[in-house]
C-alpha cells in the first residue's frame, strides 16, 4: 500500500466495485465508448504478476476467465480483450473489455486512435447488456470466491 497509488487509495466514490475479497476486487468501468469494460485489481501493491504468490495468481486468472465467459454469453462481443500494462499505474491490474467490429477503435486497442463512430442505438443496447453482465459477475464471484 502506498499513499500516492490511485489503486491503493481510489478517490471516494470513483470505483464501482462489483466484488471484493482479500486477493482482488472487480470493478465496472464507465467508459461511454466501451460498454462492457471491467477491471480486476490486485489488493496488494505489487508491480508484476510474478510478485504474487501462485495461489493468488491462479485465483485472479480464474476470475478473469469466468468474467470472460459471462461477457461472451451476455454481450456477444466480436472479441474480449485482456490487457495488463501498469506503465502508468504500477499496481497489478487487468482490463477486460468487450469489443465489437463497429466500436470506436476496433481493431486497435481501446487506447488507439478513434477511427469510427458507433451508432448510439448499439451503444445503448450494449450498456443494458453490460449492466446484466455486471450482475452476473457479482453473483459468480460471490459464489466462487
Ligand atoms: Zn497501489
């Protein structure tokens, strides 16, 4: 835990936490262009995956994999993207994002340049599905972890 780290000390009300235990927490990220965006954040302030004990690594991968299944079944994306960078915030965390052929930056990463505009109707439909996926993710995590 460090004082300056925004993942050790998220500003009040900033994170929409779906689930939390001693190893990780799952949050839903509000990113208007990308409904179906979640993060899994290690509860420990470590930089790399290999800094965690193996049992915690396994739990995190299992959570990500089960979340991916839920996103696929609920949101029918073209692809689910996993990203683990930590260049800006060196506190171990994953981005899990539902991607669609017509989203703003597809086939680039979500941080790539915007190349197209998604129809509002599609965004609205995906927002509703993302809400449903969030509920299922919470239920899954409470049962399994
Ligand atoms: Zn931290």
